[in-house]
C-alpha cells in the first residue's frame, strides 16, 4: 500500500467511523461507507489539510471512491 | 382534556449519566463542581464549573453508548447529551420499537438555552485564521438548537411534532409544558421533552462572568461555590448536561401497561416585562407563573409538598423567588419543603428545568426531597422556610412544583403529582 493510500484510509476511518477493513480502494464513500454529500465535503477538506493540495469543487465532485482520492492526491501533491 | 403522564426519564448530569446514579449522588449530598478541565481557564475570573465527567470517571458519561461516532464528530456537546438522555428516556418507557403508525403520533420538544456555543467559538477561530473554505460543512446543523429534536427523531424514527424551545434558563420547563399541551390538544400521543446545555467553553464562561452572573469567590473551593439562599452566595456555577422525559397520553400509557411516574397537571408561563437579566424586583412574573400552574392543576398551595426552586445562587434571584413563593404560599410555607439542586449540579441553563423536573418526579416516586448544599448561613429572609439544608429529607410528597426563570424575563412553572 502506498504512503498516500495509508494516510487517506486513516482519515476516512476517523471521519466516517467505519472499520478499517471496509476502506478498500474500490469502496465508494456513499454506497459502501455510509457517507453523505456533506461528509465528502469534509473528507476533501481533510485531504487538503493533510496533503497540502487544493481540490477544487469540480474535481471534488469526481472523487467518489477511495481510489479516486488517492489518485488525485498522488497526481497533485507537491 | 386528555391527561398527560410521564413514562420515561433520561439524565446526563455532572453527578451521573443515568437517572439512578445522578439521583443517588444528589440524595447523598455530593457536589459535581470542580476546576474547569475543558480548557485552560487560568485567565478567567471564574475557573470552576459542574462539568459532565469523562467516561473514565466513576460516574462519567460515555458518548459512544448511544451516539454514532460520525455524529459525535459533527455536533456540539449539548446535542450529544440530548441524544443520549432521549435514548435513555425512550428505553425506560419501552418505546424504542414503535410501528410507523405509532411514530406519526410521537414527537420531540427538546430545547437548549444557548445551543452550540463551543462550536461557534472554535469555528469562528478557524474562519479567521484559515479562511472560509476551512469551515466545517457540518458547522450549522451541528450547532442549531433544534438539532437535538432533529437528531433524536431521525435516530428513533419519531415522525410527530418536531419542536424546540429556546427560552434561556426556562427552556427545559417550557419544553415539557409545551409538549404536554401538544398531547392534551391531541397533536401527539407521545412526546420526548426536555432540554440540554453544553457551554463550558472560554466564551461561555467569559460571557456569563462579564454579565456578573457567575460565582467568582470560590475558585479554590469549587464544591462550596453553589450555595443558594446562603449569605455568602455570589453567583451561579455553570453546569452542563441534559434532562429528557417521555410524556404520554394517560390512556395510551395505561393501554400498553407502561410504568407511570407522575402526571403533569399544571403549567404556568409569564413574562416579567422588566429587564433582560435582572428579575422583577417584586418577583411579579415568578408569582404569576406559579399561580397559573397551581390554578391549572386545581391545587391549593397547601397541596404542594416540594418545590424545586430555580434558586441559582445569585444574590438577587434567590431572594426574589423566595419572596414570590412566600406571597403565594402564605401559611402553606410552614409545610412545604423547597430546595435547589443547583447547589449540587450547578446551573444547567436550558437543561435545568427538565433535569430538575426529573428530580421532582423522583421525589414523588421515593418520597424524599433532595437537599440544598452549602446552606451554612441562610439569608435573613429564609427564616421559617424548610430549604432542606445539607441532607436529603424523607417526607410525604404528594405534589411538586418546579420553577425556572430565564434571561429576558421569561418564567415557567410545572406542577406534577403521583398517580
């Protein structure tokens, strides 16, 4: 597992209160992890803080799975 | 008119996070006061409070018991206390598994005096230091006062009236009185009613201290600070927590064989029309609130055996309430017992009226009245009044009166009796 994936999953577990095993890369925040649209806004904010990246709203809308988040962060982090 | 009874109780207090623990500690004369631990209060003139204790404490509160992890992260403490107390009350009443049809007739009337002040304070700092894009998307609905009712209705599927009272320190009593009327008027068969508060934060303490409302002379002896009716009282001690009851239409409760604690028979409301923080100098509003509640109950003052006073431990408030009670009760002053449980758990503001109504109900159940702690030297005006100093007192308790008065000159009184 990449270092980014590790940190992303930790944030997801903390914010959504789900078991770590459920946070697979394929997991959808809404369908599999019980998030609602505001939870995703909060998650995106947490990713921005953690990785020092900026995720504009149009990009954030396309982040629906754990893997989407990891990929975006790996492509844009400094 | 449909009769309204109490069939479930829930408490989160500085002296216990369930009804029986809190009541036992109240009767034992324990104090929930201590130095503020939530934040560094060293620069405040008031450095004490009655905090709800952490889960590790002997009578602490475990938010994880009834509040989802995600909700805990999103909302202010008052909502967490409220959800837990509401859950306790529903479990106690045996109403956690209602059908959809039953749930249409079950609602919430749970309020708070101030709401999510700690979150408003901290998120405001985020806004000013990190900018608007760092403000939590859960900021608004995690702080709004009606979000105890909102969260509770979602968690327990209550689809009836969804209401929230905001009348400062009268909130809890008004919430119960209003909800009882909704049942009496046939808007619902079951109502969760009460109040919660959680404002032990720098802004909350500073704000009340600047209004000259808090005790500041007992920072080294916190358990001595809340001393209603005592000559040395110098302000209230902030408390936090929640009190919520299940109110139910009498026939509905009887039909399902519910345990009935008490009947709500009187409710009085009034305004002082005088000053934002100071009570009316003759206790006019307080007098009329109590008078209305007794009239609705169809009782004489001599029928009331116990008054849970507003009694916040402020120099003026205690005196004026006592004067109003004296005028209304006349000769019945000789037989009534009146105490302030704020001496033990501090002032729960919007939660106070509900928590104290629960203590009244338990006084009816157990035929014992809780004490007023620290009443070492009663004020001169207290002569001839049984203020139940220091120790709980076994006595006959047929009917009870609960008073709550709030900033803005808002007053509420409830009368209940055993059934």
